[in-house]
């Protein structure tokens, strides 16, 4: 067998190992996410409880829309220091 074919066979083995590690990392991260959903009683497992968007609303979208509202009502110049 030529050395070039042996080299390609090694590259295929490295690609397979990389794919395997990517698959395992995705599987572990999904498992952790499902565990956290169970701990926080989020919608896929419990009906009429929390959703991810509801929990995220108070930390990101609420302050964002509050700041946007203040800038629209009071004007942008107040925040620029002009």
C-alpha cells in the first residue's frame, strides 16, 4: 500500500475521532440542559409552569425595553451628556 493511502486513512481516523468528541459534547450539553429544565420545572416536563422566555424576560428584555422607553420618552440627549 502506498504511503499516501496510509496518510489518508489516518486523516479519516482523526475526523472520526473529532466527530465522536463533537457528538459526545453535544450529548452531554443536552443532558445538562434537560437536567436543569427538570430542576427549574420548565415547560417540556411540567405543564402550566415556567418557560425559558419568562425567566429570561426579567434579566434581559425587561431592562432593555425599560431603557428604550426612557430614551424615547425623555430624549437621547439626556444619555449622551450633551
